[in-house]
C-alpha cells in the first residue's frame, strides 16, 4: 500500500480506520488491484515513475458520508481527489493531479433528484451519468432534452466541473454555463448551497442561478475549493424540428467573411446549433473544385420559425461572393427509427459512445496509439485570427515534431463554444514510452509558442495544468495569487484536490 505524500503511516492507518467506520469497510480501497482502477488509461506518463497515481480510494454513498470522509481527511491532513464518474479521459482520467492523493469517488451518489418538465431543469447527484439522466427522462416520458458530450458514460456534474461541453443548442451545450445552483461540501465538512439554495425552504433553486450577493459558483469550475454533491442544470424543451445547411467557400481568405457571417447569425441567435467548421489542415492544398472551408449551421426550434431562420441565414451567406449554400434535410422530433440511424446522436440529446471509434483501429489507422490528449487554445473568432493560427500550425508542427508530424491531428475547430474558437490539436498517447515522451515535448512547445502569441488553453490534461496555468501570468500571476489566497482561506490544510488547474495549497506551492 502506498502512502500519501508527507503523511505518516500511523496517521494514514488511523484515517483508513475512521473512514471504514464512517462509510463501511467495503468502500475503502487500498489493495493494489483496486487502486489500479483509478489509473489514467490515457496518461502521457503511463508506466513511468512520475505517473500520477492514487494511494487509495473511498466511495461514500450519501452527502453525510462525504462530510465524514472530508472531516477525517482534514483531521489527518490527507489529500483527497474528488471525482464524479471519473471518466475524464484525455484530461487525467480518475487519477489525482497530486500523486498519492486518495480518490474520493462519488459514483455511488447517483440519484436524479428532480427533473422538472414545466420549468425545464434537472437536479442531480455527481454519480448520475448522461446515460442515467437520459434513461430517467425517457422512462418518465418527459418532453425535455439533455445535452450529452461525445462520451455518454461521463457525469453530468463531473463534465460541467471540468469545463466540458456538448452538441445540441446554445446555451445548453456550455455545461457549466447552463448549470443553476450547487450544493458543496467544504474542506471543514460544512455544506453550502449556492444561489437561491441558500434560502431555507428555497422554492427557486433551479430557477435563478445568481441569487443575492457575490456569486461563488465559479470557484468550483476547474477548481479545488469544495466537493460538489448536487447541481442543477437547465434542460432544453424538446425542439419540434431541426434543419441545417452547409455553407462552402472556395478561397482560404474567404474564412474572414464566413466567420463574420456565422458570428452575426449566432450572436443574433438565428443559428443556435453546434456549428462545425472544416478546412485549413496542415496539407494546405485542397483538391481542385473542393471548398477551402465549409461550415455546418444547424438550427433547432418550431418548424415554421426555423424555416424563416434558415432563409435569413441563406440571405446573409449569399453576400459572400462564390459561396454555396446547401440546404440539409428538415427533421421533425422525436426522430423516426430510420432518421436515428443517419444522424449524429449527440446532436439530438442522445448519449452514446461512438466517439471512441474516432481514434480506434480502422483501415486508415491500423495501429492506433490507444488514446489522445488535446491541446486546446482559445483564439478570437475572426477569420484573420484563424488564418494566423493556421500559419502558426503549418510552420511549427514540422519543427516541433522533427518533421514527422508524429501522427498529431488537427486543427479541429471547435466552434461549439459561443463567441470564441477553440483550435484543438490532438496528440496520440499510448503505451510506447518513447513516443509519449515525444508527445509531451511537442505539447509543451506548443503551449509556449501559443502563449507568445496571446493564446492559451481552456482546459488541459492533468500533467500540463501547471504549465498552462503559468501562461495566465498577467501582472505577475495576479489571478493565480488571488485563487491561492481563496484556497488558503477555505481549505487551510490543503486537502482538496491539490494542484488542480494549477492551484496548490500553501504547503505544496512552488514559489
Ligand atoms: C474520444 C473522446 C471524446 C471526448 N469528447 C468530449 C466532449 O464532447 N465534450 C467534453 O466535454 N469532453 C469530452 N471528452 C473529455 C472527457 O472524457 C469528458 O469530458 C468526460 O465527461 C469527463 O469525465 P467525467 O464526466 O467522468 O468527469 P469526472 O472525471 O468525474 O470529473 C472531471 C474532473 O472534475 C473534478 N470533479 C468531478 N466531480 C467533482 C465533484 N463532485 N466535486 C469536485 N470536483 C469534481 C475532478 O477534478 C475530476 O477529475 C472526450 C474524451 C475522449 C477520449
């Protein structure tokens, strides 16, 4: 059995005994076999001495048990790492950021507490997956949609807390942005409810997210200030219909009017679906006659309304000389069995796992690495910025990869985030240590090169969270210092998820 760092064996044993008494011996895991289940299958350090690993795990089943676990950890100064379903593949899996932490596994808090069709919201516990919530909604015959990310097995809360997103309409696909109200266990074991939830007998916890006074919910997004035990989310009333169009432009420079038009339509809320932008890869030359860029513009809503929205969008895109507007099929919901076979299910609120086929074995990729991590810088949503990024990528990918490109894929333009653009580059990760080392080096170089140009990432794999946090350095890291001041105040012993997203407690801080 491994010990958490800086914890004496006697203290760890006393904490384990106290946890066993509080939640039952069956739910305190210390054997190598059990603890290995919390390894990150996509770790870029897999099998190496620096791989981030847990020293144990505890799995309470109620909020009271979570409080007890946290109080005991606080008493013995044992670092905990809270996970919901722990399927954070590509960003650290269920392994802790600070090696040797004990994983606080919340999978057993798995109740859907409420789904309210009338006001279109849900209140869930951390162990509720997208599959669970979908099953609850469909079995109860409720006329609302959920918004799953590509992997449907993740947690509605865990995904939101890591800054994740999905693929239906705005604003629902920004998962943290569309939450409403939280319950949090603090490091001292106290429970806080945010927003209207702070009113005893609150009647509108999931109706109004701001409540009264300074809003603290943001501290728990990519944060380590508390353990979230309940969270509310706005749901989308089932839209009657969906229509989309593909817009193609034929010169690389046409990305400028293409994105300006797209931005206008999205900011006017005429286009509300998750748009997908294609083009601008490393191999610059498109075949003759092929579009330089194409964008898919989906619209959800009542049929007669979305027909008018589509016409408006057509008029706006027609102002780009040479642009082609190809209208897609209009689909009415619920989708027919036949339509279900043709669509990307997550765009219709249906969780699934088909995304794992993306990097799997295929004719074009007979020896897949096994996993990936993503370098995901946020860049401005303008054609000029995107072209600058593309020039940067084309120049530096060969340099950073020693001319071989290393199987790095990208950029994948994520226009599903409103207002900004994430230009993701995917690095294959597997069990080949030499190759993983090349990926880590390339990743680090991209972070530094991007930061020199004013770009930084929105989310990062656990082993690079410090590196990316370093790039948010305005005024001598004033933002990080503010976060550290708050961390020291709410978690003085530094037991909750030390190091998550670059926020370390005082005793572990590198100056
Ligand atoms: C092929 C592929 C496709 C993907 N597609 C998407 C996608 O479309 N959208 C997307 O967002 N992601 C995507 N991901 C990334 C990731 O797999 C998902 O975001 C996944 O939902 C995260 O895992 P989880 O839901 O189990 O969260 P968890 O692993 O449970 O939580 C994530 C992190 O949040 C913190 N946390 C969790 N619960 C709590 C809590 N209760 N209190 C305090 N802190 C907590 C922890 O630090 C934890 O590590 C993809 C990954 C792969 C490999």
